[in-house]
């Protein structure tokens, strides 16, 4: 069902040029509910880049990252969405993807954006949602069809994720330990059981599963341009987080890339970084947006748009 979103705020003069941004909410009285933020470039947009967040960014707070400003300079609309109030949202069900589809459809219609110019991605669960949404659009024959996806250290295999959090939690440190304690009951709430008794449900809700590496839904990604960033610094993961290779998202991402290549997607690209991951305070952290070369990513998006879908 098409969702209605109401404009709350419009601001002009953002950044160096005459970009504008607007917040839209499903419930005008609830700025913490479902909604989206649309940031427009100067002049007629050439494309759309979507990032689904657990909370919409505050445009009054400066960002240390240049990705948005570079996209605006290149002529892209930046669309930030909040399609669910659950955390973390991994698109286990279709309903939040239907909400996202409605948001994107509205913006695409307003600005006449072709599907050859729609990109989506993000870090961690946001990247997982991008892949799941691309799969949803193919499966449902949606009018929205993504051209490319950018994935930054995202978990793909929910079976592996659960088994890691459940079985290896005693060795985890800091954020890994906190995540494991939070996620095990989350998984059991979503699926009603562990993978031992609900394996198929976990597999079907996963973008990719090591226990089913060539499941039929992977065919939905064959004609998509995909770029994946990860930083598999195992010494840091072992010493600072108590994690093994099995516990980090690289374990899924490399296997997914290999499976997609074997299925015929020659346009999937993996970028493995070293020594680039830091949090905003400057502390070492491999699971960070800082592993992304933002100039490279914007150029990759522009290059994808210049290519034909047919190869």
C-alpha cells in the first residue's frame, strides 16, 4: 500500500551551492517515526542515492564525511530513509521494504529519475537492507529497480551470525560482546527458534548463507553492479574484539562475492582495506565508514551509470 509522507521542514542554502533539504514523516507529529530526508543538488538531478538509516541524520550537525557533498556536486539526490522503527532492521519481512519502496517511488516520480540511475547502500545492517531490498524489487517486479549497490562490512548470513553470537560470546570483548548479548534473543524472537530447528527460515531471510551458497534468490543480483568494502584485520579483531574469522562479516562477504562470480556476475567488486578503519574519536575500529574511499565510490557510481545494462 502506498504510504503518505508529509513535509515538515524545508531549508535552502545548504553547503556551498543552492542545495535544499526536506524532511518528510508518515506522522507529522512524530519526527522519530517513519520518514525520509531528501537532499537536492543544484540544478536538475541525474540520479538518486539511497541510504536507509535507523535514525534520520540531523542536517544541523556537521559531518566529517564528504560522500554527500560529492554526490550533490555530481548531481545526485541524496535520499536518507527510515523504513522501520525496529533495531536492527534486517528486512526479515516485506512490510518495511514496502514502506521503503513507497518512499523511493515518490521521489523518483517527483524528479523523473530512471532506474538506471538509482543506487543504494550503507554500512553494516544498512548494507544488508540494501541487498535485501534489491532482492525484494526483483522478486515482486517492483517499478523500482536498483542499478547498483555499495556494501560496507555488512552481515549477510543470519545462520552464521546467530551461531557466532551464541557460540563464541564468551571470548568476545567490548562491542562484540554487547552485540552478541543483544542479538541472540532478537534472532529467537524473529524466528521463534535457533537455526537448529528453523534453518530454512534463517536461510531465506539471509542475503547469502554458507549452508545454502547458491540459493535461487541470488539470481536477483546477477545483473547488478555491486561494490563491497571490508577491513579483515584479523589481528585487530582477535586482540580488540576477541573475534575469529568466523565472527567477522568478511567471512560472509568474500563467500558471497565468490558465489556471485560463479553465477555470472562479473561486475561485483570487492575492496579489502588495511589500516583505514577508525571511529569519529580517532580510535582504531575496522567496522567503520572510514574504510570507504569516498572519491572512488562516487566515481564507481558515475561509471556504473555510463555503462549499458546489457553485456
